[in-house]
C-alpha cells in the first residue's frame, strides 16, 4: 500500500467539505492552569457521529467504484470506525455490515443500526470480530474496509490536524491517541509537512500496548488487550499505520487505565465535557510531561476520539 501524502490530505479536505464542516478548536483556562501552559482541544464531538474517524469514512467511500458500492462494505470495529463506515455508506447509498465484539458499546451499536448498517456480534475482543469480518468479506465478496490499512482513511482523518494548524499555526506539541494508529498517522503526515519542528506524541493504554510495542520493535506485534478504553483496544499492530508511524511519529507513550480515568474526570471538571476514554488518554500523557512542556506556547491534543458536551 502506498503511503498517503500531504497532498492526499488536501484532496481529502476538498472531498469531505460538502459533508463535514470544520470542527471547533478551543482553549480552557482551567485546563491551562492544570497543565501550566496553553492547551487547545479539537472538538470532534461536532462530527455527525461524534468522532474524527468519520472524516476517513467519507473520504474512502466517496471514491469507491460503482462495482465496489454494489458489493457493499464490511468492517470490524469497537464503535467509532463502524460508525464512520455506517455514516459514509448511508451518505452514498451503500449497504454496510459492521462486525463488533459481543460487549460493544450499546450506544454506538444503536447509532450504526440507526444509520442503516447491519451489526454482527462476534467474539469477546476486537480481534475476534476482525477475524470473523475478514472471513465474511472473503466468503461474500464485500469490500472490506480495514480500520487502519487504508490510505484513504489516513488521509481523511489527517484533515482534523490540518484544520487545527490552520487555526493555530504556532502549536508546538500534539498528543494523539493510538488504537490502530490511523489518527496518529494523519496527524504526523500533516503536522510535519506544515512544520517539521512540531512534536507528535502517540498515546496508548498500557493495558493494550500492541501498537506501542510494534512501534518500539519496528515490527508488527501482538500483545494482551485488557483496557477499558475501547478506542485504544487493539491486540495487534496494523501494518500500514505502523510503517507510517515508524517514519513519522516522534514519540510513543503508554499511560495506565487509572491515569486515563483521572483524565476523564479532569476534562469533566475543566472543560465541562464528558470525554471517551481514548480521547482522554492524551491529557493523561501530557500531564505526566507537564513540567517538560511548561511554557510552551501551545500544547494540543488532537484529534480527540470523542467529546460529549454538557450544557
């Protein structure tokens, strides 16, 4: 698979603009005080599915051939990727099937079903669902949309970082959550093209470190997957994102599930937003490094996985 480029991100922005307007970027005094520097948060809750991944879904499905659309699409997901595919498939009149673990988030399952997708429950973990999804794709000829090994997905989600840096070009550090890694790939490709001095730091749960260990070893590896943070819950690294991250990601950190839970509370207290665990992981990592980054002009977490705003 060819690596997506910054030009692909620019093309993706033009492609998704009729369907997905730019999302807000905000700074909060209470969060700044906690961190000792100015922090900006990219509010991807304003997306129609509440998550940044829909950018990739729209970019990919909009480019499918008539033959692929007629076959229908299938994907495996813990929730956000599935919502992305379901939304984009509905938008372009394509039948979607999403395979999810038995314990998948019921709200996200309901959202996928509400957008017309057939939801298939299989296995205890994401990787069980993924294996079954690949079997169904091979058996019935569906267009399989892997949650990471898709250049169009990476280019699409890179538009979130493009918007962020257009709004705040002085950002110096980006903390980004990593499950499979498409969001971090998009952030790294985009940020380093615009300003090679921006530091992009990936964050994963220590209870599901497959992507982290793959990045460290420079080979795709599997690892135990026990995190409660569904957006970070992958048991094996993804090939294309890892190859991109080996070349582009500046640093990779692990944080504990307890630290992520604390970050969820901080977000609720400081920004009046209830944040999905994967979206809180960047704050957990940045807090550990707050002394190192104190005084930096801008510190950004983007793209966050999900934000639910509370009035």
